[in-house]
């Protein structure tokens, strides 16, 4: 899945109880309280579906694809569909095992999705952490190295599990404010995600 012009362009590229006045930042205590409320509401959403675009780059090459993700509690199903008939990869799993289905109809298994994706495709997608990051919250069982909130008490920057995550935009979806654009990077990998559709429940 080498980068097309679209992939390179892609890489270049509320709380119900209180809404702050436009352009007016909140004081630290108010912002932290709003963040706590927002995080708790978002964390309660355990079943959801998103569709969007994902662009990935390493120092050597890049890819872009459509992304379809269904999450049901601890179980997930991802489809990464490459453009121009290059095929699709399916990833289905849970806490202890993941199964990958390749365009040439192979079925591969591993204990975690990251090692399987890296071994087969040469890039990585941090699936476990990403199920939280795409909702704009940290993964709760891993220490947070750093985090920044905006004036509305939403996460804008996060360092966790060796990744740096930037939330580049939010949209109201199903009564929640959720990320519409994310940029993730390590020293070797860069991942940009644009969420086009979201459904919860």
C-alpha cells in the first residue's frame, strides 16, 4: 500500500452541563473539572463504530487506506482497505488473540495486533491504545507521560506507550465531543487518522 497523492496530502495535512464562552479560556480548576466529566462520559461508551481514512509513513515509504473499526467492549474488528484494488486487511481480536486476514486469503494469528501488523506490513498501528485515543482519552492502564488540555477541558496532546498523540480537531457526535482528526508519531512511524463517521451503542 504505497502512498498516493491523497495519502501524502493526508499526512501533510460537549459536555452537557457546561459550555465555556467562545474564545474565553477556563481557569485551571474549571478546566480540570470539565475534563473529568468529559473523560467519564466518553469512557462509558464501550460499543462504537467509526469509518474514516488512515495515512501511515515510515522513513522509507508510506501508505493510505480507508479504515473501518467496530468495537464491542473488549472485542474489535478492523478493516483496512487500500485504494485502487490493492486489497484489504481484516483484523479481528480481543485481549488475548488477534486474527488477520490478508488480501491473498491467508489467515494469521498472534497474541497482539501490533506485532502481527508490523511483521506482515512493515508498519504499526497501536490498536490497544488507539481504541481510547480515537475517543480523546488516555488508555487507563498505562502511565501517561504528558498530557495537555485545551480551554474547554479536552485533550489536545498526549504522550503514552511511546507514542505522541495530537488531537487536531473535535466534532460533536452522538452527544459527545470526539476527535475528528488525530496525528500519532514515534521516532519511526507517523499515523494520521481522519474520522468521517461515528456511531455509538
